[in-house]
């Protein structure tokens, strides 16, 4: 087992699907300077090429609650493969920082941001209604579909008493808005 370890911030499925990375430590954490956004088309894990779903990413501005995971070098390599299509941003930096629940800054923590020049990055001007339509129309991916993924994200947030406005609106549009 490698002696080198890395901190990684999780804001989506890594929070509850982390058996493959075997975390050394997990702490409640807050990312300041970015917020969750369904901004990446998923053509494998949460949808198909013909019927893409949406996956969670981040956009600059705001903040979000999640978990910080300490992992060894081997697990970090697994995580990098798993998060293909995302850029690794090291914190703290001039735009974002991550702290534990006591307010201590977690140094050298990696955050995965979507590649904004990638073909699957969703135009930032995409409305929440358009995102909801994509989520509803998405096919069954290798892990689930985007509707189930949205339910899981909302469930996690509810468990921790976190209200995320975009997630709440998307959930309402996807599950309560029959169009």
C-alpha cells in the first residue's frame, strides 16, 4: 500500500459510492467558491450516447457541502479514471477553498471540475427546464439513469439538512412536472 495520500472533495456520487477507492479517512467538508450543477452530459454511467443523461459537476460561485476523502496513491489513480472528463483543481486557491466542519482549511485538496471545453459540457445558459427534459429523456447507463442519480443526490442532501436550490427545482421539474 502506498504511503502517499491525497485529499479529494466529493460533492456527488463519490459520497455514497466510494468502496472502490477505499478511503483512509472521511470528513464532513464545505467547498466555498463553487456550487453543484447538473452540467455534464453522461453517455455511459447515467445515460447513453443516443439518450444522454446529466451528471453532477461544479460551477464557480456559491458554496456546497460534501465530504473530503483521504485516499492513497493507488486509490487516487482509480478515482482519476472514474472521474474522466473532469479537471483536477488543487485547493485552496484564489477562487475556492475547502474546510472541515470546524472551519479548518484542508490543504492540497483536489476538486474535480467539468472540462468546460469538453464535448459533454452543458452550455451554462441551459435552463433548469431544459436540464430537467434531458434528465427525464436520458437512457439507462452502466450505473443508473439520471433520474435515479438525481433522487440519490437529493436524498443525500436531505439526510444532511442541506437545501440546494438547483437540485430542489430540478427534482420538482423532473418528478412533479408532467409535460
